[in-house]
């Protein structure tokens, strides 16, 4: 025991590499890497909980004292966790070990016989914690120290307990339950009579010795929703499941009193032939005076007098249908459940229909405040979205008092939202690159950014489309000012358009710093101009991210409080204390969690995930620059292996998408990636990795890639440490297209992996993105594919940029990965690619993970992809033996039994 404690102590003092040599990653190592998947700070700022999760294996939760970084305890295997509102307790699920569940699955143990989770209530004041075995479900009162839970898969008893364990209720035969957002108001539903409990919906709150029956009935209760304070409970009820879709009514209970029926299909305001839909969401406004619900036309019923065998099964696609049929089919289930927002005025007992089939979509102010809503429809313009990639809409302001509506904007490309106080609609209009406000009380529409001397749109836009905005920070209290971003700074704008814009961050453009406001209080909608605020700032030249403090309405530029050669992120604040959490990272620095007060003068490191790196060879990242063939200055990142020796020659893999130089200080978590090489796997095994920026010229995406990439490779080669005959390239989707194009233009590469590529832009233009049902034409006319033309207006562009028509020029061995359920790029693009190479008898292999989408999602498939790609590059770039799957293939009859590694 003393020996084990001594070794443990040494490991805390000395890094692991002092005890044993570092080694290279293998693909199997990638799935064991632990990353931080969740971090949380208690409301009082005293406690921090962090979850570490490997890609495969058991998670661990560590709990720290925020002020000094001391670890209080750790649990493993661990599931989800949350602090209570009082900050006294941490409620955490403990899950069965993966090794146990895996062994039971191999033994064909039935799901209902598998071990269940355990819930632990940790008392952070050091008093006795307690557990709930065989956890079925639980709900925690968000603003009170009460919990409700059920145990056992078949047991329907609900237990309601105070977290200190001094009070507990036992409620039999409960089918559903939930707490209010604040306080400890609870509802629960019982299905059958048992132990003197009548079937129905009950309410309970702290202070009551027994629950109250709010609505008796054996029917269907749904949508149960408390108002914020827990004083009102709304729900839908129908006498039977069969009648629920067409005969539900809205009920309301106040103060745990007997519920009253508030709205039925016969209630004035409900459109004729419409129903109260159980598919709609019930929600109260913050003050509880308004209750929003969903109504809908009475559901259609199928003719049951005709046998299915006599009913034709046909789809009719029409040239002028507003919404393409494939999109209709993709959205079918959602459309069948579509509801239209209505409002129940609680005090007046009045229903107001807000949206309808003519204007089905709605925007409400946050928290349901204000006097107006915005309803809109894009249906008259939906057809053009097929090739434009965006759609226009007609907007109407609708009164929350009586439902009257007036048009405020027609055929508008702007996507409007409502301000926090509900005074304005606001949004960015792409065709004129301007932010607009609409004063809802008057319908007055104002372009509020025309007076800005700097653009609020993407200054580096390189697609044949209108530039996107830099974003919006928010609104000040009472909707007095709208805060929007340009490339660097945050600007305060008068939503009426009368006052001049004011730069709140002052020095962003001059210093080349892109400021972003950090929302430290999600409960508050407004941005303060008087209190201290926290910003992050990305320095364009250095590629670092720092943390700043500022008073946005003050006279000084933001003050840096955390900086250096790092990226800072995930900044959050304790709800009721001046204590921050944040992460700090670099390519070689794990994004561990730190804690500090608002001055950040004495930050404390909490986690030590970086210790995982001690075992492995790592590498370094550096910024490089060059000029493209057409004179454009470019940047990229060159990653070098550990123990780099400039006198040696290294194989190199070029991996890229569009622009990535801004990720210089980003930590790349080791992972069996779904679509890209893992940089650490290759660096630790003696590769260079080059990630260049690509900038595009409309109509010439392939040539743009060639013009940017090839001089970048030459620049790296000129440094003298690249094995020029052993350079590979890898890309996926848009990156997969680009490397496929490069293979037709140059023999520079010794091997290329191309994932889910488009090789025939003619056929891809008319393809369908089955993941959404959308046609792909907009991509070629306006967005990423960047041709800026149709096949009939610019056929030469389609030909020149399609690798398929130049396959005879390819001299590079190609590995293709394209899956048969790809919902982004049609699978037949990969097939066209492979068939062409096979017909020309050029070395090519294709990986298809059946049933997988645009990339493999199952961990086993991702790991398999990494292994095969690694072996592919090792063979062609390092001269290692060709694996069996490449040399001999894997016949279909052997595929279930052999992997060929």
C-alpha cells in the first residue's frame, strides 16, 4: 500500500515521460482519449464539476472547490449531473461500467434485465449523501432543493423527497410528472385507481402534506406546463387516446385549485373546423398572463372502406409546386403534426388565433412579452428557393390583444426576430447587406446600418452570393439600442435610425481584434451598457484569443485580463457570484478548465487533462505564408512531428477544406474522426501535416484550389525537410471534391483519400440532398460549389470543374469513402468516380459503410476508416507493406468474417 501511494505521489510531481518513453499513437489509442464533455459551476461560485469522457469507455466526474482548485471527490462511471439551486447538493447519475454492459450484451442478456443507473445526491457541506438504486427517471426542482424520482423498470411509484432526506412522499401508479421552473410545484398523473388514489392529474407543492386532485379522469393528459412561478398549471385532456388528436381541450388550474376547462373546439376564436392540437407546445408568458397553445385543422382521416391493395401508391411531382416534392416528403411527419400558434388571455378568458394557414410561421418576443407578434409566410416564393438557396417572405404584425394583423414587409429576404421587450422586429437583409428594424406599434421600417462607415457584412466573401452578416450582440434594456457587429467591433445603433452609430469597443479595427460579447447571464435578455461585461477577442494577425473586461457604455477600450499564446473559450459565470470558468488551450496545451474572479488576476487551474499527453509524442504547429499563382497572399498551418529534425526528410499529408489558419492555437483532440485524418496519429508517426487556406474565384473553384495549394506545397518543400516524392492529400465533401480535382491536374501526390466527393457537377446539380429533400442547384449557382451559373448558362464551367471528365489524366492511387445513405452528396458521385478509375484500370479503392450518412457515425466504423486510411498512406508515403484489403480485397462472402487489416 505504501509503495502504491509513493508511486501515485511521484506521478503527481513528475510528468509521466520522466518514468517511461513517449510513444506514437495507434488508431486504437484514439478511442481511449478523454475529452471534457461538460463543465458546470454552482450558483454560489464555490463548486465546479467537470466530466471527462473517452470516445469509448467510462466517463468520470471530478468535483473541485473553485477558489483553490482542490479536488473534493471523483466518481466513475458517471452519467449526467447538476448542481441544485441552493448550491448545497450535486445530483449525479452513476452508470454501469461499459465492460459490464458489453459482457452482458455478449451473453444476450435482455434489455429489461440489464443493470440500471444509480442516482447519488452528494451533500457538498460534508454531510451524509444518499443514493437511489435502480433509477428509472428523476426530475429536480430547478429553484428548490426537492427531487422526484421513480425506481425499477416496471414500478410506477413516484417518490418526492427533500434533498436533505428529512421529508418524503410516496405516490403510487404515476405515469408522468414534472416540476415548475421556480419553487417546488409538482404535477403528476395517475392512470388507474390504486390505494384510494383516483385516476387523474394531481398537484403538489412544498408545504402541502398531501397532493391535490386537479382533474379527475382516465383519459389522456398531455402538454402539462407550469407558469414560471408554479402558480398556474395548463394541460390538455381528452377522454381517450383515440379522441386526443381531434377532441382535446385546454384546462387550467390556479393555485393548486380544481382545474377548469378553458378552451374547446367550440370556444369563440377557434377557427371553424379546427381543433386544440396535442402536437402544439403549451407555454406561459413570463408574467403568467398569457398562455400560448397550438391549434390546427381537424386531422384528415383515411378512407377505411378501400383495401390498400386497391389504392395506387404514386407521387405526383409538379414543375410549379411551391415546395419541391422531395422536401414535402422529408417534412411529411412534421407537416402532419403542424400546429398554428394561438393565445389564451388568462384574465379575460379569451382565445386569440395568431397564426393560420395563410401566415403559418410566427415570431414572439422572448418570454412572451410585448403587444405584438410577427407572422409570416414564404409559400408564394418557395419555388425560387430551389435555386436561390434562400427565400422571401411576407410579414404581418399581429396584435396580441385581438389578433388583428397588418402587413409590414412584402417579398422580404430578411429573417426577422423580435427584440426582448417586443417593440421591434429586426434582421439582416442579404441583398442590400443591411440590418433593419420594424417598429411594431407603427409598422415603420428603418435601415439602421446605412450610417456605419464600416461594413457589417463579410468583407472576405468568396461565393457568388450576397455576403453574410457578422452577427448581432443583442439589445439594451427596454429595446433602447440594437448592438450589431462589424468585422472587429460592436456598434450601438438607434433602432429608430435617428442617432449616429456608436462604437462600443473602440479599438477593434485599429488593433485587428475581433470582439465577441460573452453572455454571462442567460436569464437576462438585455445587454448592459453600464455594468462590467466580458468579451473575447480574436487577434487576426497572431491568431490568439484573449479575454477582456469592459463597460460597453464607457469611454475606455476593453482591458485584457487573460492573454498569451492561447485560445480562451467556454467562458461562463456563476449565477450568483463573481466567479468565472473558462478553458485555455493551444495545439500542445489541453483545454483544461480554469477558475478566476472577474479580475482574473489569480486564475486557478482545476483539471489536468493535459497529463494524458505525457505518454505520447505530440508535435507542434506554426503559421506559414506564401502567395498564390494569381498573386493572393495566403496563410496556412504547418504541423511538425515531435523531435523534429530539419536535416531529415519527412513524408507529408496535405489536409484542408477552405480556410483554417485561424485555428493555429486550437487544440486538436485525438479522435477517430468521421471524415478527416487525426493529426496526432500522423505527427507522432513521423508525418508532416500541412493545412493551407484556399481562397476562391467565382466560376473556378477547382482552379482556385490548385492556384492556392500548389505554391503552398512548394513553399514548404523549399524548407528542405519534405520528402517531395511522398506527399499525400486528404479531404472530405468539399475537401473531397478539391483533392479529386487536384488528381486530374498534377501528379505531385503519391496518394489521395477523397471522401464523399462531387466529381460530376452536371449530375450533381440536379441531385437531391436526401438529408433535407432540397435540390442541390443552389449550391452551384450561389454557395459553396461557386460556379455562379447553371449547366445551360455556363456549361464550360461545369465541364472544367468536374474531375470525372479528366479521369484519364489521373496518375495517383485513390482511396474513396462514400456511404450509401449519404444525405448531403449523392452516393452515385462516389460510384461514378470509382467506376471511371476502375474502367481506366487505375489503382483505386472505395469504402462504403452501409446505412451510414455523409460520414460514418458508428464509432467502430470511424475507427475502421482511420485504420484503413492510415494503412493506405503508410503504404504509399512510407513504403510499408500493402494490407490484405488493398492487395487482395475482401469478397462479399468474407466481409462479415474478415477485415483484411
